[in-house]
C-alpha cells in the first residue's frame, strides 16, 4: 500500500477548502442564471434546448448565495490560481502524479467517499448535509431523471478528486476552481482574465499565442488543462474503470466553464469533442443545483451504489 498522507497540517483544512469551493460555485450559479435568461429568449424564438434536466425546474437557482458576498474572496482566489497555473507547474504536477513514490492511498471507491466525508464535513453553508449525502443527492437526481447507470455513478464520484488536497497539493488553487488550457493564450472568456497578467506564460513568445503549443482541431485529449481535482480524478479513473468516454469527459471538463459555458477554445476541438461537450452540458446542472433539504439515507442507498461501483470498477482497490 502506498504511504498514507497525514491530515494534521493546519493549512490543509477540509472545511476551508469546501467553503472556497462553494464560493466559486456561487459565481458559476450567477453566470448560469444569465445564460438561462438567454436560453429563455431562444426558447421564445422556437429553439428549445435538447433534453433539459427536470429535477431543478422549480428551484430558484440564485437562492444558494449572493455573488456580491463572494466576489472579493473569489477574485483573490483566482488571482493566485491564474498566476501560478503555468506550463512548468502543470508538467511537474503530472510527473508527480505518475511517480511511483507520490503520496496517496489504495482504497475502494466507497472508502474514498467515506474519507472525503471525514475530511470535509459539516462545512457547507448551503446545506446541513454531509459530503456523502451531497454526492448521493447528485447521483439520485440523475437516477430520478432516468439517466444511465454510468452517469449516476459519475455523479456520485465527481468530487472525489478533492482528496488530492491532502496528497501533496500546494494549496487550494491547484485543487478547485474553473479550469482552462495552459500552453496557449489565456482566453478573455476565462473568469477574471485580467488576473493572468502575473502569470509568466502570458509573456512567453510561444505560450502567449492563440494556439501556443497546440494546433487547430488537435482535440481536447491533447490539451493540457490546469491541474485540479477534475484533472486529478480523470487520471485516477481513466485507467482503473470501465466508465465510457462521456463519463470521463464529465469528470475532466465539468469545471472547464470557459469551454462548455462561454464557447472558448472551440477551435481546439476534434470531431469527438462535440459529443463530449453535449455530455458535459447535460451533467453540469446536476453538479450545480442538486442540493436540497431532503437528506438521502446513506444506509438505504449504499447497496445500490456499491453495485454500481462494482459494475464499472472491476479492480476493488484504486490507487489515489
């Protein structure tokens, strides 16, 4: 078994990480409201979105938080993230991930869920539910909507990458937050684009160009996205599960808001990425809006999800 990471470090506080994650979600919820207004205009013109999720149709999507309360804190977070997510850092992060000596544990998916529940618990000001109950809320919303079993499982595990915070992460900035490509110009549609001025790559003669180290139509599989819990979990599960490509895209791209919400970086897409974009768009509302006051019963639902886990994770113990 790999060395077990320690959790005593005061700087690695799970509640603080989740509070930051919630504040970042609040901004994306506000932006989604603006997008919904545009969508309503399209519907009025006879263009109806394909297969919209039903579970959140009557919820007030702006009631979770107010953007103004999170604004300063969120901008400070992105200032740090945007200055430090360089090509050099990202190459190093991937080298460390693939190193045989990297920090981490070997445990089952359910054990990982329970560990995240232990590390980040009672820290979400939008709900009194535990992390494990929130993950079940996401999965159960998909289940009620008749989404496929693999998608239900994806909803259950999509936040497990936050475990990396306790496995050698440098801070919150390389764990949570919207993601974006490195190695090419930072698009103006990334949140707070002015904060990239402190990133040395923004002045690099190659990395600062439109395509940088990439080429048009190269495909997102060949693009290096900023390192965080999405990218980490994607690398954890892609070789240790039988989840379909759509599920892997939901995991890897669900925080890639400049792409799936703002339309940026479309010129890098290959043909297959259009199907992946559709998958991510179908996933995103469940991620943002699945919180409610109804607490799912962990013990009642556990057998069903253990069966799902076994279906798509043939190896019982996963290297994290």
